C-alpha cells in the first residue's frame, strides 16, 4: 500500500529546488555581468551568451507550462 506524500515535505522540496534554481541564475548572472575592464571580445561573448540563454529560456517555457499542467492533473 502506497502512502501519500506529506504536503509539508513537498513544500520543502519545492522551496529547496527553487532556491537552487535562484542560486544558479545568480551565479550565471554574476559571471555574465558586463564590467568596464573587460576586453571587447569578452563583452561581445557575454552579450551573446546572455541572448542565447534568454532564447533557451523562452524556448523551454512551453514545455515547463505543459509539465506543470500534467503535474497538477496528476496531483488531483
């Protein structure tokens, strides 16, 4: 017999996941921050990487929304 997961545990896991995601984003954002002492090639690279990451996030967003919908359906 399978026992239903505790809602508090799920909330803690969700908070932990969100915290890790925020930390990862902050790390990437800090590395891609434009600084005055950066050479031109590094500035161009940072801008291109930032644009690429934005495109990837936009491309993944429909899949995340679909995944959330399925998760809510499964939870009901």
